[in-house]
C-alpha cells in the first residue's frame, strides 16, 4: 500500500498536511496554511514535484 496525504486543521484554525507511509509513520509535515484550498494546492505541488526528487541532491543539516 502506498503512502497517503492527511489534511488536518490546527487548533488555531489553520491547515496543514502530512504524508504518511503505509505503516502510519509521518514522512513529511507541511507548513501552516491560512486556507484549506492553499493546503490542497500544497498537496498537489508535492504530488507534482515528487517524481522529480532525487536522492543525489538531498543535503542534511549538521547538529
């Protein structure tokens, strides 16, 4: 089973989404959005750009 996007409403009324793996683990958590439509556009953007993601270009921050 593939991952899924879960759209949530924060206690302050703003919206955010999570990308969850099939085991329920959160893979990605979005920024906060003022409107549901903006959050849905964020999901569409991730879906659209994810195929372009490359592990060769990823960097990690040093603690």
